[in-house]
C-alpha cells in the first residue's frame, strides 16, 4: 500500500498536488487519473484535496465529487494502515466466512466496512476474490490467505501493528 502522507494534525499538505495539477491542467479526461494519483499521495481523498483539484483543474467541484463517489476505487474517508478484506462470496460463505466476519468485527470492535479509531485496520467484506478453491479466503494488505478460520483471523489481526 502507498504511504499515507498526512501531516500531524491530519491536514493534508496540498502543495503535493501542484505538480500533478500542472501536469494535467486543461487535459480532457484527466479527472480520473488525477484522482487516482492524489489518492496515492494521501491514501484517500479528503474534501480539501477534492476542492484543490477542482480549483486547480478548473472543473466544477460537483463533477469531481460525482466521479469520486461513482467509482468504488476512490475512498473519501481515511483508511487504516492495514486493509483486511474477508470474502463472503458463495464458496467462502458455505465454508464459514460469516463466522470469520463476526470474529473480525468482535476483535476490532467495528463493523465490516469501517476503520478502527486509531486507523490501524480497515476491514471490508467482499464477494469473491477469485480464489474459491482456497475458501474461506481473505486478502490482508494484498496477501491472499486461504483456508481461514476465526482463530486464524484473530491471530492475523493481532499481528498487525
Ligand atoms: S467466493 Fe470467496 S474467493 Fe470466491
């Protein structure tokens, strides 16, 4: 995962956007690549960043928000340092993924789709990761882990710093 560069008071350093805006200003179809690159810089797309992009590209803020909210690849809230995606698709579900999701929620004290208050972990439920033969499967920070069980999920979550 890319480094999340947020200043200590959580205010994004908007100067980091300048080279990006200079590169893409005036180009047609540039909104998506600019949002992708901005998300790489900050880890997500906070409102200040979206406003700066709108102003810098001379595109209405409503259009920037429209794109950022339409595509699931964009995140408008800050994500955890670790991303855990538990599959609850059919193959995983019949092999007990529901219990793993429950364990994940209990262990972290949040619901699927949320991020812990200390931004340590974001947990998500997805529906098929394309590794059904390994069901139940989770992806932890881009690493696929198969044949999971609730106890194993607990061990994984406790190992994430
Ligand atoms: S259903 Fe879980 S990997 Fe396909």
